[in-house]
């Protein structure tokens, strides 16, 4: 590798890390605070506006990048459409539960879900593909399981918010590994599928209790319409990071998002973090450290050592 190539690689890596920090910081801090400011709005309406205001932005991006025709090609593929329909349902459920968690002051439980999501992905790989888990992976999953059990006792029931968010996100990633579409194109198609349902959902909310946007002032209208763009911004930052970093690095850095959510919940939104809940998180953090170390070690063993010319 030449010195100039090595310098370019380091520059891309630095940019990738900055973008990853931006993406996960946005997900961990900005998005929860945004939805916390809209606690007086029905959760279903917030989910609807996330799609209705996000799809036009994504389609505009595809048009600017001259990739609209490529998206139309995917729409003609029955297998891809079936997979993306499944992922669309998963992401809609994920958004619904996450916004409910913020609205109900249970962001700490949501953060737990994103901590355990990668561990659930490993479990899915074992169950679906028959992959053999390494010893450290077994250890990490076992420790995380104990943490979830402690959390279940602490809240006197299953931590359903954590399990649904973690499970949906793990399954969402699993489906996208089967589809030859990047994040922007995939989410565009998913939102396109959800669009009619969101219009119907908005009509139902309006009929039952009235939608917040009806008769709202300019500030409230702007806040509701920002639901889609704030999702797209996080996606663009994440996509930029993935293009510049090894996936193992992206996988380890993703824990910044639930960490940001936890800190936001406790320090900014005033959610409690008692001893029992803290002990559950300590176990989850231990599992995450073990899993991340094992992932980094395996990635390093597979990667060739590049020596400058």
C-alpha cells in the first residue's frame, strides 16, 4: 500500500467514525428528545407522519442520485418485494414501540432492547442458518439472558418493550442481508408500502380523537412534519459510515445509540435508574463487551495485514 493510499484510507476511516458518532448520537439523543417534545400527540399519528413526511424526502434523494430506475427494478422482483414487505412491518412495529416507550417515559427499556439486538442476531443465525456459536458468544448471550430476567423481575413482568425492539431490529437486519438494496433504497420501498396504511391510520386517529396537525400553529405543524426528515438524516449518516468503515467497527460503534438513549433517559428526561435496573444493565454491558471483543478478535484474524510499499 502506498503512503498516499494509506493516508486516504486513514482519512476515510476518520470520516467514517465521525459519521458513525453522528448517526448513533442522533439516534440516541436527538430522536428521543424530539418525540419527548411531542408527548401530547397520539403515538399512532407520530408514526404516520414519520412515513408520510419521510417518503417524499427519500424519493427526492433517489431522483437526485439517478437511482429511481434501480428502485423500480426492485419493485418488479416478487421475492424482494415479499422480503421488504416483511421488513416494512418490522420497522413500523419498531417505530411504534419506540415512540410509545418515549411517550410513556420508558426510554431506558428501549435502550436495553438495542443493547441485546446484536446478541439476538447471533441467535437467529444459529437457529435459521445452523451457524455454530463460539464459546464467547454463548457466554455473552447467557449473561444477557440473566440481565433480561433481572429486568423482568424489576418491572414485574416481561420487558416487552426491550424484547420487541431488540427482536424487530435483529429480524430487520436479517431480512436486509437477503436483499440487494442499500439502506436508502430499502427504506424508500418500505415507506412506499406503508404509505397507504399510514393515510388510513391518520384517518382513524382523526375520526376517534382528532389529529394534532388539524388547527395546529405553524410550530406544531413543522414539528410533526420533521418526523420523516429526522429519520432520513440518521439514515444518511449511518450509510456514510458503513461505506467507510469495516462492518465489525460499525457493529461495535452501534452501542453508542443505546448508551445515548440511556443517558438521555436518566440525565435529560428524568427516568429512574434504581439498583435492580442498574444491575441488569451491568450484566448487559458485560455481555456487550464480551461479544464486541470476540467480534473484533475474529475480524482482525480474518483481515490481512497491509504493509506500506
